[in-house]
């Protein structure tokens, strides 16, 4: 409750005739990093206060009074920090967001595209979903608008950091290209993995991969996190080079149907070349996932056999 209260104060709400007004993006996924930061600070304050008291050991005050005041102290300190930051306009949300702003300067280069894809995947593997979306959205919308304007003027589109490329080409089954992992799980020797794979199959086809990221799990799983990251780097790199050298047409029209199968999106955005590229990227993701999946599968099968023997 202290973390929540401090977090809401640090979101810099405005007070007017309508009441207390928050910027919705700060409350949503855009504020997740700020929320985690505040939670860490508050927990440190409580940890420091634990075992310390405002009263001496031989105080005559009743325990209920001592415990009440001691527990109120870290709450007061945290809220006071929040109030001070609010009054001096120290906007932690904007400061943390500025950390990622350098990405916007190199976004439309091949290294920038790969870096953003990896950063999104890396954060996701630790459970932080959609954190970069506010930054990505700005880059994507500016990029597709510039591409459309270039085509209208008779020039060729050049921007490759777009929603149409990330969600329509790189994220095959979701961030980290998890569709082929789900397909491998569907035919796994492990009962648990097979069940998870079959449950996640339809969402994966529609590029929804939270069930497999947190169900397999990929998040906080060293064996599956590595290929998860590798997919984000290699697939975005191969696709970016293909766009840059002209093997595939760069999208120039808005297509935000991210829940369509990627091969369909590839065809809509870039014609036959887009569908072929998406197929090649899918095979690449399969090659990346396969050896790591087999290692993880053997571990899970061994665990299941051990549990079965104990039950027997």
C-alpha cells in the first residue's frame, strides 16, 4: 500500500475542478519501470527500518504504541519522499523514460532495429511486458507516415522500424518468435509441455505468447531465455538486411492487425516477398529453438519420471 501510494504521488497527477487527473500512459504499461523502481525503493526503506525503533528498549510505553509508531515511520518517510519529489517537480517517470530515448535516434538503422527488438525481448524475459511500447509507438508512427509520404512523392520508403515489420514479421507467434517453440511443445515427450503447447497453439498463431512465456516458462528460465534473445537478434537482423538491400518491399501503408498470422501480414505488407521472408524467418526460429528445447524437454521428462516413481 505504501508503494502504491508513493507511486501514485510520483506520477505527478494534476488537481483541477474535475478532481485528481492522471496521465493514463503512466498508470498503464508505460509506467511499469517506474512502478518497479518505486517498489524497490520502498522495500529498501522498510528493510532499513526493520529492527530499529523510535523508542529505547527500556521504554515504559505499551508495545502496541511502540509497534504502531515504528511501523508508521517507514510509511511516513516514503510518502514524504514522494511529496517532496512532487513539489519540486522531480518526475521520476520522465527521467526513467529518458534512459530509453537514445533508442529513438538510431531507431531507423539496422543496429537500432536489432537493439530495440532485443531490448523488448530481454525485458519481456524478466516479466516486463510492453514497457517500451510508448517509445516504439512514436517511432513506428513517424516511420510509417514518412514512408507513406515518400511513396506519395514518388520516392522509395526507407524506414524499417515499424509496427508492420515488428508485429508483422519479427514477432512470429509473439515477441521472441515463439510459434515454433509452441509447435515443438505440441509433440513433446513431456506430458506437461505437450499440454502447455496445445493450449498455447491458437494464441501463438495469433501472435499472443504470454501463455507460453509464463507457462513453459520462458521467463526466468535460463535454458529458454537464451534462444528467446537469439531469435530477437537474428530474425530482426536478417529481416532488416532483406529490407535494406531491396529483397523485400518496405511497408508504406498502415497495417496494425498484429493478431493476424505473420505470414498473412507479411503478404499484406510486402507481397509474395514478405510471405517468403516470413517463412524463412520461421524456419530460422525453429533451428534456434530446437536444441535448447530438447535440453529443457529432457530435464522436464526426468522430473516427471522422478515424480512418477515416488508415487509408485
